[in-house]
């Protein structure tokens, strides 16, 4: 088990290596392979696996990993999502305004836009390419790993209302600036050059397509007088992805008598309706392969629990009125059980009680969150997964500030608390 003081720096390293959902899954894949997990391919006809450690990728941006025990009666599952709100490069993005080389972007998910201005931005994602004369497509992850762009604010001298909550025009204002040039840039040539720096690729390749995202070039940092906070991009929801992954890695396949599984889905921030999202068939398809007989599969799922882990809203000291008075999660006080009468969260009395028991076993404090009646409530993969496969589910998360900003903030101890609870969930004692 990772020690508390070691945990936040390792989490920060994971986030730094994972600027996109594709990179987060690649980081997870590398850790799993180093710890003896075998990769399975959905294009091959496998099912009813022997006892062992396995993982499967879909779309290079979603991952399911599991310790499978023949004869086990339940599957203890943890779900999280790999994507975060941000700026996705358009298919034909190049703009040449005056002598400025710019790239147009789409807004991915519910991003808090103002903090993106005047930040040093880098670019990462995946690129599809083929050798000239060949139709065979190859996929490579790309990451510039340096500051290559910025979205400059308009000076207050030219915009006297800038501090009066002026609306951001998503089409006009959110355009990145990369260089000063006199001719229109060849974006594919720039990508080809960057791929050449990262990989030993053939000299004559053609870029076919790309899925690229700008991200904050500054890595996560441990801050505060006593370094109690972790501040950085993509804390929502890589905090949960990392905790789930580390908890699974600490589970001993030789000792546990239960099936342990983590589900890391892409596209949660845009509704999860995709090949790789929680409303897609990924989890159901894997379960049907593992348990082809419907009655056996349904019985096992009814004996199982899914912990849907996604960040919660910590009480903001400057905006306490935004929280329901009796449900104000504090940082450094443990993970939060999220409840909503309209099933925006999947927690119920039974699953919340089971999570409280896990926290007690792990010696971890626990809190509750209910949104104010006069405010809208977000949602998670929890209700979607519960409805799709019929599994009891509890929605929980690490309390954090500035959710969906380019940099979010959470307490280091809360991140470790979540890991401790999930590690207890996957432990042999829990399966007895």
C-alpha cells in the first residue's frame, strides 16, 4: 500500500503523464502490464477466462481491468472516467489572421472558460497516419510537452467591462495563438515533425486524422503553507482513476476470493453516449464474455456493488451560500457520498451504508453531499451503469474546488483517503 506522503506526488506524476483520455489509458496500461495483468483483445474470441489478472481497452480511451476468480459469487467494481472538459482541435483548424497562426477549437464538455485565458498551453492526443502508398492505418499518441499556445485576453484598456462577468463568445474568443508567420501554416506537417521527434517513424507518412486537445502546460503542484493541496488540471476525474488503479494493483489475486474490477470510461463529460462511454456496451460486452449464461451473470451482479468515483464539490469558503446548509463537504475530511432524490446519483440507503462500513474498516472519515433544491445537479456514470447492467451502486468522490476549471484543487489527504477505502474494498477481508 502506498504511504500517505508518497501518494500525492505519485498522483501528480500520473496526471502529468496523462494530458488526455488516451494518455490516461496508456499510463494505466503500462502500470497494469508491469504488475502482471494480461491484455485481452475484443477482436479475438475469448470468454469464460481462468483465474488471473486481465485488462481490455476500447477506443484507446477506455479501459476495464479485473482480477478474475473462477467460482466467485460477486464482482466488486469501481467506476471512474478518463476524460475532462477542455478544448478539442477542430478537423480543419488552421486560421491565419493578419500574421498570426491560430487553431480553432471545439469546447469539450462543461469547461469553465475564463481560466483558459493567458495560460501556457500544450497539445496532446492521438494521430492516425499511414505510409505513402499504403492504406494501413497506424495510431500514435502525440504530446508536445511544452508551451506552444496561448489564448490572450483583450486588454482592459480596450474592454472596460472585462471585470463585470462579461460573457465568453465560444466561437470568437476561444481561439488559440501559436505563432507569428506570413503564410498559412501546414498543420499536418507540424504534427508529422512532432511525431518524428517522439518516434522512429518512416520518413514518408501522411496524417489521416487526429483527436487533439489543448491542456495546461504547467504540471500539478502540491501547494499551501503545509503543502496540503494538490492543484492542477484534470483532477476531475484522474484522482479517481488513479485511486481505482492503485487499489486494484494492491489486491492479491492469490488471496482474494472475489472478482475485482475497475471501469474507466471515456466521454462522461459529454453524456457518455459513445462506443467507449458508460452508456455504450463496453462493460456489458465484457461481462457477457466472462459470464455467458444470463442467469449466472444476473445472480452475480445482484450480489455485487459498484462504487462510482467522481469528484464532489467541496464547500467553497468564499461562496458558502452555494451549498445546502446541512450538507457541506469539507476538504481533508474524507470522501463524500453523493445523494440525489431524482437519481442524478445512484446512491441509496443500502449502498451508502455499505460505503460507510468500508470507510469505518479503512479508518477513513466520510461526508455527504446533497445539492440545494434551487440549483441543478450534475450526474456521473453511476446511474447509467446501474441502469444498464442492474448493479447496486453508490456515488462517491473526493471533495474539490473549481471543478471543470483548467486547474482544480483538492486536499492531498482526501485523495489518499479514497485510495484507502478502495483498497479495503478490494481486500481479502472484505470478500469474507
